[in-house]
C-alpha cells in the first residue's frame, strides 16, 4: 500500500491524522517569546487563552497527530473536498500544463476555515469553556467559528475589521444566523478599541487591532478563551487535511505536482495545501516548487523583514519571529480582506527563510481578472483571497506554454465568493484600483519593532 494512503480511512477517505511539518524541518523554528522576559514561552504562559490540548499541539514535534473522532464525524459533512482538473481553464490558456485545484468552498461556511474552527471548538468544549472571543477579516474565519460554536454549544463573540464589516454585511448576517455576535473593530467595547478610536474615530480597522480586542475580552473572563483562525502552529496543523487529501487524490490520478500555489495572508490555507508535500520532499521525496502569493498592498513575505514582533496592535500577545510589516501597520482597504494581516505565520516565514518556498505579490485587478477567467471556464466564483492563488497558477501555466513544457500545477481554491459580489460588481464597473500601502506608515511601523537580543 502506498505510504500516503495510510493517512486515510478506507471507508470514508477522511484523514485520520493531521501532519506536523516541524517534525521534518532541517532547522527548528525560533520559539515564541514572553514579551516581558523575552524568554521562550512555556505552556502555562498560553493557558489563559487556549485549552491545554491546543497548547500541546502548538509546541508538538510529532509528525502525526490523531484527529479526534467527533471532529472527523463533522468533517464528514464536506470532507474529503474535491480535487478538480481544470481542463477548460487549460484550454482557454492554450497551455500544456496540467492544472489541478483543491476546492475548499464546499464547507458549510464556504471556505477552508472550518478545518480548524471545528477542532478548536471541540477542544474548548472538552476543557469546559463556554465562550470564545475571536477576530475576523473578510469574515470567513468568523463565520466558520460561529458555525463550530453552534455545533458544540459555545457562545462566540467576533470582532470584525471595520472595513470588511461595512463591505460584507451578508457575511456578518451569516455569523449572526449561527448565533454569534459580531462587532465592528475598532470598537468602544474594549480599552484597545477605545484607544484607537480616540486617535482616529474613522479608523478602518486591521486584524492586529481586532486581535487585541478579542484577546482583551478573553483575558477578562475565566469562562472565555481566545481562538485564532490562522498564523499559529496548531491552526496550520489542522489545515493539513487539505494537503493530505490532495496527496492521496493525485496518487489516484497518477500525477504529482511540479508546482504548488497558495494565497497567503496569515498562512493557514497555504500551509494546508503545501506542508504535506513539503514534508514528503524533506523526507527524500520528489521536489516541488512551492509559491506563496500575497497582495501587493500587504506584502509581508516579499517586503517585510524576518523579525520578532507582536501579533496584535495593543501588544497583548507573545512575540513571534515572522515576516512582518509591523504590528501597527494598517493596510489599505482592498477587497481581499482575509489577506490584510501585518504578519505571516511563523512556520511559513521560517520555511521561506530556509529557501524551501518562493513568494510573489500581485495587485488586486490582475487577481480579479484571473478569478473571472476561472469562473467563466470552471464555473466556480472564487473568493477575492483565492484569486491570488489563481493568478499565480495561471502565470505558471503560461510559463509552461512559453517554454513548451508540461508541468502539473496544484493550487488551493480556498473558498467561494458568494458573499463578495460587491467586489465583483466594483471590478466590472471599473471601480477597483490597485491600491498601494503608505510607505511612511510602513517605515514608522517597522521602526517600532521590539528589540530582541540575538540568540
């Protein structure tokens, strides 16, 4: 039996294990630090925010971590997600490339985010937690945690970045339908939010600010924990169900990707599709080019230095080493709201520093062009975030055409765009612009990076 098949349940094809890339890395990632002592964090430092089961996953070096049966039973509603060969897109591009995409829009929330929302809600319920506070950008994570909270009887409070809160009322309505409360961030409900609004009453918000508000709320109540939809190791771990399935599905198709493309904001869907293939490569398997694509208006991997920084604006979180634009950086309000975080997942940043992945940045109009082409050939309307991965995959396919080479290209179509129609309406009305970040603001944010002595 091929090695990858052992990950799957024979009767259902749903993975039994999450894959942990840390076990196969040639160099371990730098540890997160306590902001006061600048010493590596211990499990007790995270206990006020997370259940111990998730903390153990956060620091684990085991290659395989078993998925609890209650989580797999819920996964069964949409997993395994389909892997498609994009033959009509190939024909439209007149390329010899073989393009595959893993479609995560089949989940109840319409994106990859329930892959981690469900286990996070499960582990919190097992720990006796009644309430979870979180942030959301475009709303995919917030709606996913609202869905998971409804399944496990947990109250969910969501702080949604204000610009997305205003742009996407239907995503907010979806969260409320599943029983969550949704507040525009920055808000008057927290000290962090009030401080921002005192400086700038019309602040459009950022994920860093929304994280500060959610962490503040969680720290104030013993019955409340915090949950994060990206960035942290345990979140990336849960998303590897995507790549584990893709390995087995491509094995069934008798193919293997030469190139893997994923969009990156915090890094979770990119890690989900790429890390299982990267792990196979590190264990002596076939080499694959892995490309992380990000928005040019928030270019963490391509523009941000690799440094220790806070994960939030109010500096309530630990210091993690990552590619960052500075915790106070506020990107412009472009439509891919889920890709507007100031930092990149530490594990994604680490493998970028090791030279194991590539990174590139695109402006939003070129990405919407790619998303419309996919919709008109494959019939699926992508989320604005996913359009970045599609743009990258199309460019790689056109490169195959120029070189006269047939390569297999795999990308993660991480969610549908059914709640993002205003963005498409703006695109068709020529109202979208390729927004640039403020260089002066970026310089100021980077100047405020914490000083951490070299190890």
